[in-house]
C-alpha cells in the first residue's frame, strides 16, 4: 500500500516536471517563431493607411516635489500602455497552452510616446532591462512600468498660502501623425487608488482627455492628463503669518512705554528687523516673478511700512515731549530768579509762568496712549483683512 502511494506521488512529480519542461520548450519555440521574421521598425498594422489605436493610462503613486521657485511638478506614476500587434499572435493550443509571453522592449515595435512638457525626468527606456513587455496570444501588448515625471507647471501664487494649482501632463507621439497612430485614454480620470496625499498638498481633482492638435508636420492626437492640488495652509499660518501678526501687535508697545525709557525707538527697530527677516523667509517659497505678486508679499511689505510709520510717530513724540520738558524747566528757572529779586527788595514786573510746554507734553502723552490702542487695532484688522482676501482671491 505504501509502495503504491510513493509510486503515485512520483508519477505526479514526473508529470509536473514534464509539463513544465514542455511549457519551457514551447515558450522558447514560440518566442523564436514570432520574433524571427518580426519587423520592429514598422507599425504593426494590416494595411498601409490603417491607424493603430494605443491606450494610455496613468496611475498616481507619489508626489515627489512641487517646486514654487522653478514652477515644476515632480511625480511618480505607474504607466499603463497597450495596443494590438497583428504580428504577435498565435494559437495557444499549438504551444503547450501558452497564452502570454514576456519579451524585451528592444525586440518589438514600441510607440514613441513622450511627455511634451517634461523637463528631462521622463525616460521610457529606463526600465527596459528589468521590466519586460507582456504579449498576449491575441496580439495585445501591455507596457506596464513606473514613470517618474518632472513637468512644467506655471503657478499663480496670488492667494498663497491658500492657492490651488492645476498641472498638466501632456502625452503624445513625437513623430507619428494622426493618420498613423491614435492615442486614447482608458478613463476620464486618473487612477488614484494607491496615491496618498503629501504633507503640504491635497489632491482635489484629476482628469484625462484626448485632443487633436495641428503642427506644421501634420495633425497629432494628444492626451492631456491634469492633476489639481490644494495647498494646505496650516504650516504657513503657524510658522509665518501668526508670528508676523504677533510682532505687529507687539510693536504697539512703542507708544505705551514710558518716556524715560530710551529704548522705545530701539524696540520698534528690533521689531522692524524681525519683520524684514520674516518677509525674506516668505520669498523662498515664491517664484521670482513680477506678475501676479502674491497677497502675502504685500501683507509683509505692508507690515514693514506700518511698523516704520509707528517708529516715525514714536520718534516725533519723543522729540516733542523732551523739548516740552526742557521748556518747562527753563520757565521754572526764570520764575525762581524773579522771586529771588523780589526777596532782595527789587522791583520786577510779574511774569506769568508759561504753561505752553506743559500743554504740549501732556498732549503727546495722551497722543501716545491713543496711538498705542489705535496701532494695535489697526494691525489686528490688517491681518484679518489679509486672511479674508487670501481665501477669496482665486488662484
């Protein structure tokens, strides 16, 4: 009984080995047969003027970089391209039931699909050694490969950091006209099942559509794949706008510090320096352009201007109050001299103690208190106005 079991097991193993060897032999024979007379420089169509249809699809995998300075978008896609090659068909029954094979890219005809607005990152032959092409028995060729792309994406940063941007990935054949190949998309939207939103951006919309475009060399079919990203503003609110608003509010202390404090203007200059540094930090996130200047740039520039005006009023107030105090002191000395003369028996015309200096000094002390409150309210409303405009102005 045990001998029979061992014999049956050995027979199964032998059958599997024989089947496997048969498939390997059949696969080698099949590949040799279909590639021996294959013309990889010709479009695989039955008739001369027949158009070859190519399906192109992108699956989003990861956002690598969204550079506002260079206005480029770097993303990693999974590229899915398929077409039917009439020269790569066979009957699976004649080749041990093999219904699909893998071949190298350089052994068959490949479409010259390129990303028209790419800046040098896209390389369709990058994985030619590690990722073969899948060919089915009905002639369907599937080209599945990762595709890192770095494309041009003009940014409108007027509402930074509340901006939204739509970037396009334009794919088309470089030399085959619409009379030779036609490119279609599988779906009106891109595949985002494996995509996770990055830390500073949120994917809000995708689209894919086919268009026809004319050049001097002829008409071409083109796929315009678009992705729309919304900037997440929390990071910038916490690290740029909130510190700037606090600095502006603190600068109102210039008006409430006592006159005897000689560093009133110095305090304002320190705040001015901090605001300037903050404005320089913001420029690192923005493209160098003279068009569509961002509202946040105007906000920081206005902050510097408001703080400068506060320093100017503080200096004027200090000068007037110091002059008023000196004027009152001189008046006091003059009256004391007159009292001494009277005590000695002299006759001097009585003079009125000049209260003009006291009046100006008292006025500017009240003015300082008023300006401190007014300056605080002004800077607070200024920040609120910026936040409202930033969310209203469309990107």
